[in-house]
């Protein structure tokens, strides 16, 4: 009877403990990247730069 109880503990109960010890936690969620403010700044800078070049090209050809 002792051998059967020991076999049950070794082959049935211990794998549950081993499986929970091997399991890894899920990866952390991806963090949001704040590109809204920087993107707006780049867009405004591009419009200003393009407008300035357009103004200078039109001014020198007249």
C-alpha cells in the first residue's frame, strides 16, 4: 500500500507543482508611444519651411 501511495504522489501530484513552477508570467503590455505632439511639430515646421522656400523662389523670379 505504501508503494502505491508513493507512486501516486510522485506521478500525479508532483507534476502539478512542477508545471506551475515552470510557467512564465505573460509579457508586459506594449507601452504607447507619444508621437502626437512631435508629429504636429514636424508637420508645422515642414509647412513653414516649404512656404518660406516657395516665397523666396517667387520673390527672386519677379
